[in-house]
C-alpha cells in the first residue's frame, strides 16, 4: 500500500551513547524519506534511497552501550561531528513529518537537543509526528522485533542497527494501517474512534500520549490550552500559577538538568507571564 501523505514523511532511528536526553549524544543516524507520491529519496550527495551515517559524539561511548548497538569509540573517531552534519540534516528534514519507533519519547527530544547545542532551532510546529511504538503498544503491546514478525511475518536479525530498525519501522506502519483501518477503540472520553488511518494528522494525534509543549514531555498543554508542569509536586499545575506562588521555581528549572528545548519553552512562558503582569 501507499501512505496517504500531504508532505514528505521521514522515518528515522538513532543509536546513541545512552538514554539521557540532556547529556547523551548521537553515534549513528538513519533516515528514510517517503515522498507523497510514494518514492523514497535521500540527500543527493549520499546516493541511493536511504541515508545512514556514523557520528562522532565527542564523548566516550560506554562499554555497556556499545555492547547493545555494536558501535565503539574507534568506529566513530574519524567520523563527522553533529555540528558538521547539522546543516545538511536540517535541510533534509525541512518541511517533513517525522516517524519512528519510540521517537516521541526519545529520538525526537534527543535530536532536537543535538540541534540546539549547535545553534539550530529545530521547531516542531506544523509538523506531524508519528510514533509507531505508541500505535503498536495501544493495539498489540510488543517490542520492535516481535512487531516486525507479527505485522510483516519477518524476523529482524539486525535489531539495534539503525538502518534495519528504520526500514522495519516503515514496513510496520504500513502493515498497521492495513490491519487497523476499520478497527474502533474506546478513547478516554468514552467515544469509539478509529485511531489508525492512512492520514498523518490522525496518526499524529494517536501517537501523542499527551499534547506536549516541549519534546521531553516535562511541559504539557491542559484542556484550556495552557502549559502545565508534567512532573514533581506541581504536576498538573499551570505554569502561570507556579510562577506566581513559587517565584524561585523558574530559576531552579533553568539551572537544573533539563533539556535545552524544555528550558526554551519554559522561558517563553515565563516571558509571557511577566509581560501580562506589567501590561
């Protein structure tokens, strides 16, 4: 089947030095761009129909992490840094929707963090984001390898290698749409919906556990469209209320170990709150 696309959709997967979004770095990235007419392209200078490359993270790769994805310090020592590939990668991803496996929770926040470290504002507005894992867990609750076997009838012998994982994710999404296009589920409002359709906006909405204001899920929108905290003792409270009653909380977060994009959104909301108080 062919995906119903209004703009290009890039499937991507990262291998990294670890799972801490604010501290860890990318060591490998693979991208597959699917165009609205169904063709698959990559950056012209790479050739072929996929792009996959190693990245020098500029920090040591822990041995326990290398044991999982098979990428060691010597493999990336002579590879370009993220700063060196950022401009071309940003151009490749421009005006594209994004899709991945567990991408909303990990890959997209970490990719955005890498961009921001080198001064590139990777904005997610007007971009649909599809997380195949969210759909998978909603409908079947399995892992990537099991999902590939379940939906596609194939084994995934090269799991934890970025390109095979990326291509498997692309195949799984197409199989999910075929399997679930007429299946209804009960949402949290007690309504029957068809969450898996060949429509990127529908899949974007299905992929969102919460409507997040940042990438890392520390800030979320409530039913009124206001930004709220999504962790700690003030979880669920509007930021404006927190700024009012806990004047030091903003400074604590800005000095804390939070992702750069979280701090950016936090500052935007704090600036709007201050402007409203002085107007």
